[in-house]
């Protein structure tokens, strides 16, 4: 019944708009020009160009000027228009009215447009001709990755480490302001592969393929409610261009090798963009020391040497066609494939001061092969009505992905059972969305929409033992089917108030139905089902003070649904000494966040500061406990529990200054508290009480030297992350890069260095609870040096394509589709 109500409300909103389908084909032209600095007579790069009807209030379209100060506005119907040129923090806004095109002269070349410096507002601003690295918008923070030369040659994980408020640990797990429950999108859409193995897929995306990264900490009701921390949206370098253009880039180094090719075509009403990239790492050897103590008498542990090799490719093709001025269709097909192989040998020991006869030493050889493969195919149709900004969008997406893991564990002598496992996981996800936008007048804008997500996941986990490792292990073999359906509807009002206030209010209702069917012939596993209905309000109010200062207060409510690995009750014994088990009775996490943000320009500096409070109910954490005494093996079993609630206060800061003309210094810091309140028996699992302060810090300095040479140095520092049982590893990094551009900045060569003074970085973990303690330390090679290159061809016209939200849902802490033993 509630699904029917959602759909009725949605389509009633659409019907009341009295939408009429615009038809007919209209010949269109273009308006072009070049923006010139009135003092230096040089082109003004990245100036904002907006076009209005001569008497219109809302912009029709907009672009940025390119490296030559040029711009082109396409699909312009004959008429009279107003053009505005702005460059915040450096020039006076210029308006030209009217600019006329006629049926007999569809194109209007405005020639050189002179822009004067704004000496009144910022008379000491140095115009450098390049866009900002960080931008602050009403609903998001944008990191322009393509402007950071130290990103060249890396992958998406490396880039995310430099984004304000974002942290990435050694395993590639992403967190936003300390919360790992974050949704990661590509061009506003989810990827089935990311829901299966986020950390691994991020390592396959070349940094050269990334244009920018958007961080949304307080999403409005228009966005899916999933992800208590917020949303990270990776924008790739597909642009709206005229003619044919593209780029090729790559790098070779001691840590990894990568390449990327981008091609764009646009003629008349058809545009096509294609991209392919990938990387391959050299074998990397890590050293791990692991130890467990039980009841202060029994101790076991190992020293393991492991070698890992990674590879990955990701490619996409996007095609779009404008039928006329009112109707557009586009489609994107993205394919990814990657994997990694791990081979290792460990020297193990076991001692018991009460029973010395049980002391033993043995070796363990492991071999693991991991493969993930899949595609995302989306189709979007947009119809624009005659009223400017009045439109409706329909979209659908099919995501298909697989994750395969094969492993072998051998013990000499056979202190523990030898084991071979094969885990095949498959995920199919179908999404249908409708979004409707109606500017009611110059004060009110109304948005409404609905969405359905259908997920079908299957995992087949076969385990073998015996002398030849071909005998089926009935105890540990498992199959698992998991279905999830999400139904949602939303409404959002944007209200422009007097005295430079803007108000954004919205409401969203989501209903989630899940069923799980685990199967094992010897374990008593039962089918389970659950539903999560939730109402999500959102609120943002912004105050603009002059041209340089903005205050913003926001409230958001989010949900983090436990995904299949967290729910599967099967006991996974792939690591016999560190077993895991899901919990079908888990409830979703519910978080509520209040945030106050301030942003300002002070001469050549930018400052962004936020304070926030977050409350989480039904906090989900893995709880490790010793294996039962009846079990002949010493070790731990980790299962997932709603351990209680958490209250967190935090503050974040981003700043950029130019102390001298050639030097730019940027920095960001985020600090927040961890203060859990365990409920019931979980209080006994808490190793320490009190409030803990955690942080992540990033700093960068850039020198813009003569002869098109740019040099950068950066550092990252992330504190250990707490759980109620202990700490997870901290992370820090130092790197620098230098790049020389030539051929009128179409080509470049660069040198990048990471961690020059230490070959290894050490990652330490400590866990303790009544009855046991556990410590581990992993040394991973991070020192690297690499050469990079890039070359761009064709003539680009930059634009800002509209990004849509999509499946921002499911807790991403698990890294495998096959909840019974996938790579995590």
C-alpha cells in the first residue's frame, strides 16, 4: 500500500504541473566569443559565461572559457539574449544585452570581450589564469583533481587521499569525516562492481581519468538516504566538446604502471565520448606480525611474508542525441575488469603455559586468486517543457558484476586442516528513476521524484579438504541467495528569500524489503526477511554576505542498511584463526547530522570552516570473541552487532593562500570525537571508555615556476580509528612531483615520488576484550618513483554536465559479493 501512495503522490505532482510535450524541430545556432583581460590583454581562462533571455530571470545555459579565453554556446534558437561574464574574486561582472540571432543568421560571434579587474572588491588578487583546486557550492565541496599534478600516474585511491574530509586506509577502505558508511558514485551513478569490491575497483581507475571529485556531507532529500557519512561522486574527463578531441596519458614507476586514453566527438546534435584506462602493479612484498593471547596463558601467532600483484581496466562509452530543443536521450556503457593474486608463507607458533605439551610450530602456505568483472549500462531521457528549467527525467540502469575468489591453505606439518575454496558471487541490479523539476516563479522551485531498486545476489561457496583437496567439506560449503527491493519518493522546495537567504527543504520516504536464503547441509541456517521503512527530512539555509562570504546551516538524516555479508549467518572459516559470521537480525544504522558552514574569500585566500554534530543509533561494529572451549582450534569469531549509539562532535577546515605570486599553500583538517555508548552485554566488550579524538590532515604547497614548470609537495596524516574493542591502523604519506608543459601546454612530462625516506610503512592494529588480546603489524612497501606523460589533441570547450544522483545505498564495509568467503 505504501508503494502505491508514493507513486500516487509523485505522479499527482507531475500532473498538476500541466506538462505539455514540446515538439517540432527548430534550427539552432551558436554564440561565441573570447574574453580578454583589459590590463594584460591576455585571455581570461575559466571565466563563467551564462546566457539568459533578454528579459529572463533564470540562465538557459552556461560554459567556462577555455585556455585561450574562448567560449561557444550551442543549440541557441533565434532570439534576443543577455550574456553575463563573471570571474569570482578577480573581475567585475560584465553584462551584454541584447545579443541577437536570427533565422537568417543563426550564429553570432561576439569577438573580443574586455573584462576589467575588480579593484574595489579584491584589488590585490593575482590572476593566474587557472581554476581553483577546491570549490565550495551550496550542496557540495568540489576537488578539481585534474589541476593537481601529483595525481598523475596514480589511481582513484591515491586521489581520494587528497580530497578534503576524505580518508583512505591501507586496504583502500574510504571514509568521510571518519565514517566509513559513505557511498561512492561515478558520474552521479553507482557501479555494480563498486558495490561488490569498492577498494579493488578504485585501484583500477587511473588518476588521469578523473576530472573532479564531489563531496556531499549533507545530502538533500533528492539523494538516496543511504550512507550515514554522505556521498562521494567521481567525475571523469568526459566533456561536451565541438569536433574531435581527446587525450592520452600514462606513467611507469617502481610501484605501478598505468595508461589512459580519452576521445570525444560532437557534431550537430550527436555527441560521443569514449575512455579506456588501466594499471598494472609490480609484485609488492609485505611483512605481517600477528599475535593472540587467550586467558593470559595460551598464545599463538605468526610472521607472514606475502606478495601481491594487481591489475585492472575500466572503460566506457557515452552517446547522447538531441532530437530537438526539448528532448534528449543519452546512454552510457561502462565495463571494468580487474583482480589481484596473493601468495604468502607464514611461520606459526602456539604455546600454552598450563599445558606445554601442546606447544608446536608449523608453516602455512597460502595462494589466492581474485577476479572481479562487470558492466553498468544506463539510459537517460530528458524532456524540457517550454518554461525555462521545467523538465522531467527518466532513467534506468542495469548493473551486472561477478566476484570470484579461489584460495588454497596448506599447513606443514598439518597442524590445521588443509583447505581449498572457490567462491563465485553474482550481482544483478536494476534501477528505475523519475525526477521532475518545476520553477514555479523566481522565488520557488519544486522538485519531486521516485525510484525503484531491485537487487538479486547469489553466492556459491565450495570448500574442499582431504589428502587431495578434492573432498567436499560439507561443514564449510555454503550457498546464499539475497534479494533486496527499495522503493522511494521525494519532494524538495528551493526558496529564494529576501536579504540573500536561500532555503532548501525536502522530505523523502524509503521502504526496503530484504530476504535471505543461506543454505548448508550441516549448519542450521534459516531463511530470513526484514523491512526498513524510514522517513528522511532535510533542511539547508544559506546566507550570502556580499560577494565573498557565505554561511550555511543544514540538517540531514541518513540510513546505513547492512548488506549481504553482514547478514549471512554462515560461519566463514577461510582464515581458521579469525573466523567471521553475519547476523540476519541486524537493524540499519540511523544517523542525524547538524552542520554549520562558513566560506569566505580574503584577497587571494579561501577559507572554509564547518562544525557539526552527529548522532548514530544502532551503530554496527564487528565484535571479536574467543572461539568456544569445545572447539579444538584457538582463534576468534567476529560477528556483526548493533552495539549501541555514538555521539560525535567535529570540526573541519580548508584553506588556501598565496603568500607570494608563485606560491600556493593549501591545507585541510578534520577532527571528530568517538564516544560510543554500548548497550547491554556489549559494555563488557569495550576495552576502554571515554571520548576519543580522531583526525585526518592534508597539506600541499605548489610552486608555479617559469617556463611552464610546476612543482608540488604534499603530506597526509590520519589518526588511528577506534572501535569499542581497540584501534585500526593510522596512515601517513609524503610525496612530491614536478611537471614540465610544452607544445602550448598540450603535452607534459612529469616526475612523481612517494615516501622517499622510508621503504616501508607500518600499519598497527590492537584489539582486546575479556578473555583475549590481539595485535598485528603490517609493513607495506610505499616508496616509489615514476615518470608520467600526457598529450591532449583537438579543441576543447569546457562545460558542466548535469550530474544525477543514483543508488547511494548499502553499507560498504564488506568488500565481496559472495558473503561466504569473497575477498574483503
